C-alpha cells in the first residue's frame, strides 16, 4: 500500500521544485496547511526557504506546531529540509521566537570569517555516525554515495546538543557544519534534495518507501 506523503504549507516553502521532484518519481505528494491532513499523513515533509521567526509564527497560527509534536511522539516519519530542519530545533540566532524543540540544539549563522554568505551551490557531504540502528535516517541514505555533491542555499546551520544526531557533515571555507541530522523518525537535511540531481531524488524515493 502506498504511503501518503504530505508537504506542509506554512508560507515559507519552495513547493514547486519539491512537487516537481516527487512527480518525476511518480510519487503523489499532497501540499496542505490543514492540521488534520498533516496529522493523517504517513510521512511529513517540512520544506522551508526564508526567516526562522516567520516560519515559527506561521506554524503556530495554523496549529501545525502541536500536530508536528504529536507526530514526532507517534514516531511518524518527518523530513525537514533547510529551514524546515531549523525549526525542529529549540532556538535560532536569526529570531527571538523559540523553535519546535523536537530536537535539542540551536541554529547559528556562519561566522564572519567564512566565505561569502549565504552559501549557494554544490558541496560534498561526508557521512559520520553511521553505526546506528535502522532508523529513518539510515533508510533515507541507503545506497547514497557521499562522493555525490548536494545543492545548498543557506546562511544558517544547526548545531545539535548531541553530536551523535549528526549523520553527515559538509564544509564551507574553514567551517564544518551538519549537512544531515536524524533522531529516530526525524531526518533533517541542510541541502535541498529536490535540487540535488540523482542523489537527491534517490533520497526522496527512499523517504517515500519508509512511509509505505
């Protein structure tokens, strides 16, 4: 039986490319801002491009923040992409609003001695902390090579309280940062799989398989 994937519309997502990627894979993914629809999904994708504070305000106004906490507790697969990963954490240097707090840690801005900010373009990733149970993160990266670059577009990055949450890292200038994190049913990607060619499409296909 096919899984029902819902892409959460909370006013800050780049839905066109994500929907196009799922369609390319012949996967039906519904865009919704309705809390009930999100709650009934088999898998939830939380995209995001924009400001952390605005994102949190929108999630709360729509009542989706509490739904995401319920789904996290129920071990439902959740994929956060870029800003969609950031809001899963407790706080961000970008805004005064508190994050969802599903994952312990904070979001920081690239330091002043980094390269030009934001980072926009292709970067390699390196896998770490791979010797874990067969959770959603492990399944998402199944058959994915870290020799394949991914597409990034961001000024901020996450810093998990528990470094063991970091599944892959990337580097910008002298600064290393998490490119992927995971905890049980939740996976966060700093890069955009919908814009990352064959490797990114494979990850979206793997996420769909997890929900099925």
